[in-house]
C-alpha cells in the first residue's frame, strides 16, 4: 500500500491545483513523507508543516517555483494499491482507483470489464 495525500475539502485542491509540475514533482506532493508522518501523529497541519514542506521542496527542486499552498492544511491520507487518479471538483479532491472503475470495451460487444 502507498500513502497518498489528498485535500477533500472544498475551496482548493492540493496536487490538482499544482499541475504545472513534472510527474516527479507531482509524485513528491502526493507522497511527502514529513507531511504524512505529521498527519499520522495526529497533528493539525499548520504553517510549521508548510514551512517544512517548502524547505524540502526547495532542497529537491530549487526555489524557482514553489507549489500553491491551497489545500495543504486540509490534507488527509488515503492508502492505494495500484494505479489511481486524483480527481477534483470545486477544490475537493478524491481518489479513483483502477480496480473500482468499470471500463467499457466497445469492440467486445459493448461488454464492460473490470480492470
């Protein structure tokens, strides 16, 4: 299982509102270890945690672009095992995992199959 950070509250997404980064940076946002650890310890995310994330980000990627902090303070952990998509509506992020999706195969007699 992999721990993923999403922001389920309305207003601003986390990784979905920071889409102008490469896949390595997106993965970093979704799996930032110190943020996951703080949430697991029951800590409410504060500017102290944002500063830690920003410090880590600048160490790994430089300080030319730092992600928008919207959604950061509402992050929660979701566990995934396999492919997933983070979806967003009005700032509220949710996960869609591949095994929970009915995929339609139009050339298979319109039969739907689960991946």
